[in-house]
C-alpha cells in the first residue's frame, strides 16, 4: 500500500491543532506526524519528522508564518507548504506565496475541501484559488506595483503564444486535464509546457507562475 501523506501542523491555537488532528484521524491516506505552536518550531519539525506537507498558520506571536516559510523555502529541499489563514485578503499570504508556499487555505473551509486540498498539494498540484488570489493582489497596498508589473510583463514576454495560453489557464486555476481539454492538447503536452514555463520564467511552482501572470496584467 502507498504510505499516508505525512502532514505537520504549526498553529499557535491549540483548538485549531486539535480540530485538525480529529479531522485527519478520519482519513486513512493522511497522517499528522508533528505539531508545533510557532514558526520557530518549523525547522526542527521538518528535520525530525520529514513531512510531505506543512500546514502553517500565517499569524503567530513570535515567528510568524511568513518568516517561517521564507526560511524553509530557502533550503535546497523543503516540503510543500500551505498557509492557514482566517482572512480572504491578507498581505502575509501573498508574500508567503511569492516566497514559495504552494497555496493557502481558509481555516473555515469545509472539512472535505481541506483534506482534498492537502491531497492535491502532496500530489504536486499547488492550491490555486484565482478569485481569492486576485483579491489579494488587488487589495494589498504595494508602492512598487508598477515596477513589478513592468518586470512581470517583460518576463512573460519570453513565452511563446501557446505557452502564454497555458500560463493564463494555470492562473485561472485549471488543472492539467482541464487545460488539455480547453486548449486541445494531451496532459503530457500540458505538463511539458508548464515545466518549460517554470524554467523559462524562473518561477518555482504553479502558484508563482499564476502570480506572475496576474502581475503582468494578463
């Protein structure tokens, strides 16, 4: 049998951790292997327990989720990181996504949605919520937004027309299967396009690719 997905939960609220523990206990393919109450706990938890996915609270009293994800994603190898938040538009979440997080979840998301999201991330499919991501980008005050838009547009200009179509579909949150159906190509071809885009545009994952497309105004 395939082993369960190993999950670490880092949240300063013991009720949140308890609730997640109960939720994951009912899923045979997911297992919470470690818990922490602060971002400072993350390196030790990852080194000791080797989780596949880290669920990381955005706001914590000592080391917040942003600092934790930036430190973790600076490593040569790191697990998938999903930010937990109670806010639909949080500047910290956007910065975490830019740092390398694979997505974010609202703490009040339905249980099934939360479990499915962790499964998707563990399978290498970052969580893209286009509507929420768009709100994040629109609502975060950023004095260098114009410069970033110019830079993003220039980088996106490296892509071919077909690659830009794929990038746009990724930014809309479509899966590889959905992109293939929309653009009339096989899933392996979609994967090849995405892989080339990540390399060509110098981004780490699909979330960062989506942010780049939004930054460019496409």
